[in-house]
């Protein structure tokens, strides 16, 4: 610790403060010196006029700084004071090399009690009270030629003496020192006291002197024989200081004498003006006794006859001009030619600062009438010429040459309005050639003048124009409107764009100008049609949003696919007219729950209300040859709703269902259960056998195939035309560029529907890819799509996405309770984890620095996977690992407790080698289990599910990806997610296997997370991604993409 003893204290203070601190130290006025070792703080009490508490905080001494404080008035104003100096000198001279920690609490309390007690007012005992002598202070204000206010003091007991050096006096005063005046008088703080009002004034003067260099260089502004006896009052403090001085013995010295009883006012100013007519008929302005008024420009104040005046801010410019004008003349003559201007401009300003008396003869000549401005316009070759005139009753004024004085009338002109008009004339690019105003006009400038400038001018003056100019205007500016018809024969929308008064010959050209975002269109007769304003802006936006160009127009009409119907309705923001067929389309797309398509009689199921709405949605879209995405939450019966729709659509060609291979037989079983009348086949077998089936099974009602099989067989489907295409788990085609997606797009189908509880797993582009299959043409190009706002995408897709979540539609569905169970790494695990963590951090940071994230993405993700595997159990990839796993121990304890309480469990893990470890533990405990993995056949999956749901065995161990879709495992009431997946949607699919329609028990979902590891950060990342689907289906505020460089940096704390 650098001790205060080692510091050069003298350099830390000014000479004056240090000397006074040394004086206090020598007088032994420092007491209660205490050091707190815990906080490295010194404290002490210094006796002065009062007891002052000083604290010196050395906590930041290593950074070369310390904090000091004192509760004396000087510290508040000027900073480090003599009391602090005294304490530091006391510390430096103390013999405490290693001060012992002392309890600061009691000493501080004692000091506070003494200080508070000293503030308590007691009635003095007259027989023992030492009566102090009041100090009389007189204040004198004067100014010199540059009009800086100077303040001087006289101080004494009965006969005040001149303070020859104000700064020295004030320094002694605030230091508590004596100050010598003469042999007969010395100020002594022990015997003299100063009243509180004087203290306030003296404190202000002391602050002014200490900061004087901020305002003035005193050598420039002082020339007196005794420069130190005065203080220059700065403008910033003048008003407050003069108010305080006016309540004391305050004298103002001027060239005209001395004034006492000084007043400070913000009220009426001391100006008086008299306007009269001379014998010659001119006007004369007398300005009272204006030379007795002193104006202090820098202060913004006046002095007159013993009073200081503080005018309002807007009065100051007028005062400055008047005082300058009056410096040479007390009386100003006004010529006849200037009467109007003087009365209109000068007199109103004079009234703002004082009284103005106008003689009766002048008043009788004044006319005050409203201004009428007139502008006459005519066309001259390539110019518009104008004549501007001002009219006050019968009096006409040329604004450029004034008015001809034909009588004695004095017109009070509306100067403000005249100036506004002249500003408008200048802004309109009018020029004056000495005779008239004119504007050079090309077509663009002419349009601007007619439609921008003239409407503004019309508010301020009367416009007159020749017929040549009037022909540029359409009598009534037309407004656009639209009409929409649904052509049932073509299933196309016919959108008509109409503009009142525009004939069929020009409508396409006008609409083309709108598309090109032109400001106007010049009609064949020469008139301008303005294309600006809200109505035309809405039309421009409509063309942009619908991607309509001029080539699409025919006689003002454009045809669009029917799937644009709701989009067109939302985008049209102008008068519109719809035919009944289009209104019916909107009703069906916007309110499917209100439709009344009958259910098939041979459907072997009772649909819930939300499922009935889903069926109506299918039928409404199908009616108009449209498709969509059924995005219901997992377990709400997307399969059943699809079967009901297919059953209602008999036809000559089959319906095609494409699904993951793991759920093909599940679909077939559901058809047999709910629609046994339909003939259903699964396209399975060798490629040759499937090719034969494609030729022979064309009379079947429903074909079911997998994505992988379809991709291989796509050439055999080229000649097929399906009634309906249904894509189950449509996230399989979320990548537009894959072979599977390309194969699906080659299929011919009358209607196309996608089923997916997670149409967006990572990126909004996945939604675009799905719509490219089910409704090609609805979305713009991928490049434009990426530029769309989320709410725009939501508006575009809303009629074609139906999404319901469990909590909204299945009120009777048992509760799902989610919890996180946290485990710790064992010592062996932790050693491995920390080693891999550090190695991955270094490698990732170096790799991304050298070649960027994308080039090293897979390598980094592989490293992250290793960290996750160590959390699960190091044996997943570390050979001959002999230690334990904290998470596995926690799992087996949870399984034992759950089994003992009759719970039936689904255990999900994404690592096959982890399954083997868990199986070994289950067998040791004698717990029966089912095990479903990626190689489990489709039929076997269904059988295992049914057996488990019927009560066989208590554990169903399943791969997260293999069991995430197509399983109904409502026999479980506990779901354990052993390890976390990057994408929470995959986990939700897994938990949805148990928490779905048919579940009668409360489902508990347990996530196992290892504390202090990457798993905690993955869990945080999941919470962000969970909001992504709602971003478009239910628009929100943010947008996430797949695992990004930022995510990786956060996971690795880079």
C-alpha cells in the first residue's frame, strides 16, 4: 500500500489551502483519526467554526487516484479544502506504519451525535453569553464605458471602510482568519458575525472571483487605480445577485449621481414615446427622456432612475435598436413616403417595450383594414407572367414600388402576412424583371407550379388566371377505384382499374404511368392528371405488391390467380366493388368454420369442432382448386381430418399421400379404421415391383408412398395425374434444392396439401419451399421473399395455413407439466469435459479467424457434439472409460422412482451408443422395455406402439429422430429427454407422442441438463427458436435462422 506518509501533500493543494491546513494541524485541531483496513479509508474530525468530518478513501490508490470529502461549505464550492489538507498532514506525521483496523461505526456515530447536537438551538443564558458584534457591509455598484457592472464593498462596525482587495478579504473570511483594515479596525471571526443575507452575497462574490478567468481577462477590463477593490458581476449571476443586493445597503453610482433604495423588476419598462404630426405634415417620434436609461447589452438589462429592469427575451432586439437610434436624436422625423411603413412596422414594436401616445390628428388619418392580396397569371410563350398587388379597402399597393400617395391616409399594413406571401413568391421561383413577375416553365416546372405552388398561394391570396392556364386543369380531379370479379369458368380473378373521366383509349397509358411512379400524366388535350395523393399511392402500392406490370393490362383490367383473392382484398385501399362470386370466395377462405360442406356418410368417426373446421377448410380451398398447410399442433388429428377430406372427394384418379417411411402403415391403419370403404395401397417392394404397382393400381382410391421411394420412382409418375397430393411431415421438403423437393414438384395433382406441426423448424425460407410445392406462384422469388417483412408474409399466407394448438382447442386434454432436472459432472467427466472444451475453444477461434465460420461449420458442430456426448456419458465415444456419468445416475434414479410409482415412461436420446448404455442399466434393474430405433421396420413400429399403449412394459426407449414422428404413445405419462436437440421443434414432436388426443393422464416432461456445460446454453438457444413458427403464423417481433456463427460464439463463450 502506498502510504499517505510517502505522498507529496503540498503539491496536492494550492499554497493558500496547504498553509491553512498546516496551521490547523499545528493548532492540534485534528481529532478522532481512524483507519478502516477493510475498505482502506481514513476518517477524522477537524475543529473549525464547526466540527467538520473528513473522509479519505484510498480504495483506488493502485490506479493512482483517491476520493476525498468534507462537509464544510468550502468543499462543496471549491473542492479539496484546508480540513482535508490538515488530516493528510496529520496522517503523514503519525507514527502508525501499519494502522490497526478500528471500528469506524462507533466513532462515526459519536461524531454524528455531537454534530447534530451542535445544530440544536438553545435559549442562550444572557448572563454567560458572549455577544458578537454585527459586521456592517455596504455595497456599491458602478460601471465604466464598456458597461460591465462592478461591485465594491465597505465593511466595518459603525463606520464601514473600503475593502481595498476584495479577493484577499473574502479568502480570509471563508478561511476563518482575521483581516486587517486599519490600526483601529481588524475583522475577527471570534468577535464579529455576518448576517445570513450578507453571507449569501459574499459566497456568490467569492465564487465569481475564483472563476473570474472564465469570463474576463481582468487586465483588459480594469483600468482603475485600485483594480482589486471591485468585482465584475458576470451576466449569468447578475439577476439573482442584484435581487439579493436590493435587500441590503446597496448604492448605484452613475454619472448623474447616486441612487439608493434600488429596485429590481421584470415588469413595465421605462420607455415612453409620443407620435405627432409636424406643421409640414410629416410625422415626428419623440422618445421621452431616453438618455436617462442605460442599456446593458451583455446583461440584457436596463437601469433607470434607481431601478434595474430585466426585459423579456423578445424585447431585447427592439431595445437595442431604439437605444442606438436615440444615441444621437431624441426626436425622429418620418417622411410622408414612409408613413405607412413606420406605422405598420415600427409602432407595433415600440408598443412591445413601452407606452406609445399617438396624437389625435395622426389617429384620424390611420386606416386599418384586412389585406387582400391578388395575383394575376397569364401565359406568355414559355413563361408564366404574374402581377401581384396588395389591397386595403380601396387602396392598392404595389409590393415592389409602394403606393402612390394621393391622400393623407396612413395605412396599417399586415406586414407579417405580406412577408409570408413574398416568401411564397420567392420559393415558387418567381423572378421580377422590373415590370412583372415571371417563371420559366418546362413541363415538370409547369406541373409543380400548377399542383404544388398554386394550392399554397390560394390560401393567402386571390388567384386570377387566363383561359390558357385554366386548360391545364381537369375540372374535377378524378380518383381511382377498383372492381373484382371471379370468373368461374377460368377460376381467375378479373381486377378492373377505373379512373373517372379517363376513356378506354388512355386508361392503359395512365395506369402505366402509375406503375412507373410518375407524378402526373399529360392527357391528349394538354391537361395534367395528377397521380399524387393517397388514392394513387395506394394504387401504386397495389401494383407493386401484386407484381403487376403494364404488359399485364388489357383495357384497364388484369387477371390474377384465385389464390390472390384475400391478398387483393387486403391490399386494395381505395373505393372498390366486388361481384357476389368474389365475396363468396373471401367468405370461404377467411371463415372456414362458417362453411357447411357435409361430412361423408361413410366416415367412421365423430369429429371434434376444431376438426370439423379443418375439414371445411380443406373443402373450401379444394372448391377453388387451391391447397394449403394444415399446421395443427401434434396430436390434434391431422391424419383424421385429411382422411375425411379424401373420403369426400371421390373421382377417377387416386389421391397420393407422401409420408416418412416410418408412418406408412400408420396411415393405412387409420384409413382402415376411419374410411374402410376406400381402397388403399402402400407403394412398396423392389423398384421393379413398385413400377408394376404404378401400372396396375390406378383404380385404387389412395396411394401411400415414402419420400425416399417417390424420389427413386419419379419417372414412373410422369404420366400420372392425382386428384389430391397430401404431403405428411412436409418439413421433409423444406430444402427447395434437394432431389426430394424437385421430385415432388414434378407431380401432377389437382389439389396439394401439406401436413406439418412444424412448417418452420429453423428458417422462414422453409415455408417458402413448402409453398413452392403446394401453391406455386403464391410467393415471389426467393430473393424478393427474403426482403418481405414478417407481417407481410403472414398476410400473404394466412388463408392457406390453418394452425390450432392444443391449449386452445382441447380444453379437456390433461395437463402437460414440464420440468428441468439438473445433474453435475462427475470428477472424471469434468476432467474430460474441460479438456475438450478448451481445445475446441482454441481451435474454433483460430479456424474462424483464418477462414471464417461457414468453412469450418461442420468441424465446429462435430466438436460441440463431443461435448454433449461427454455430458451424456463419456463412453459414448471414449474407449475404456471407467468412470461414471452424473446424468446417467440421475436418469436411473428417476426411472426407479417412476416405475415404483406405476409410471410409464418414454426415454428419448439421439445417440445410439447411449441407448445401449441405458439398456444395460435397465436390464441390471430388471425393468422391461421396448426399444425403437432407425432400423425398426414400419409394421414393427406400429405393433410396438399398440402393445405399449395396451399396458405392456413400463419403458419405451426411442431414438429422438426415429420416434419424433408418426407414433401414438398415449400409454406413457412420463417423457424423459435424456439429451437436448438443437431444434426445440424436434423435442416438441417427441413429447407430442404422449401428449395428444387420446391421452387421459397428466403428462410429465423431464429434460435432463448437466449444470455448467454447453447443455445449459443449448437450452437458452432453444427458448429463442421456439418463437419462430409464431413469427409468421402469428406475427411477432423477431426472426431467427438456423444455428449461426453468433450462436456458436455464444455456445463456446468466444
